[in-house]
């Protein structure tokens, strides 16, 4: 009888494991928004040293999920209705831009030098000689992204 494949064991530093566990708890609501977190209680609950826990909390603070309240402890971010409205407005604008960029033909979305290199690459792939033909593409034939806003970005900003 065939045995099921066992999952791979990932070796990660304890700090990384603590960070991922805390992030998951905050995002899923296991630690409620606005809840006060004390290092002593959380370290005892997670069986970690306070230094390890503090490093994870500082990383979460950089990500904007918790804030350090001096002489009190940590507090989980609590979103106001205005914050939620701003996040959804930003998300809608980004999704609109992504849809516009996806709908543009590739030839309009790429600069001239990039089109030339991409055209050679596509032609090599369709002819079956990809291994020999792609060697003619050099890094110089692919252009760098423009520093100017694209036409799609200007249209989306209107």
C-alpha cells in the first residue's frame, strides 16, 4: 500500500516563526483590533523569550499592523471607517490601472527597443529554433523602464 507523502519541514529562525505567527493572529483577528499586547503575557503564551517577541513586534510595527505605546505596551491597529474607505478607493484605482494595462496591445505597452527584442524572441520561439536564436538577444536590446508616467497611468489619473 502506498504511503501519503509527508510535508517538508521548513527550517526557519525562531524570530521568523514568531513574526509569521503574530502576523497571522493579527490579520485573522485572533488578536482583536485595538487590543493591548504586553510582551510578558505574549512571551509566556508563545513560550518565547521577550527579545525574540520584541523583534517580531518591531517588524509588525514597521508593517503598520501594531503600534508601540510608550510605557504601556503594544496595540493592534484599529482601522477607522475613513481608513477603510481610503484603502478601497486605492484598491479600485489600482485594479482599474491593471485592467487598462492588461487590455493594451503589447506593442503599445513596450518601448521601441523592447518591442524589437521581444519580436526576435517570439519569432525564435515560434520557429522552433529558440535555443540558437535567443542568443542573439543582448541585454542592450531590452530597454529600461521609462521614468515618465505611461499613457495608461495618465489616463487612469484623470
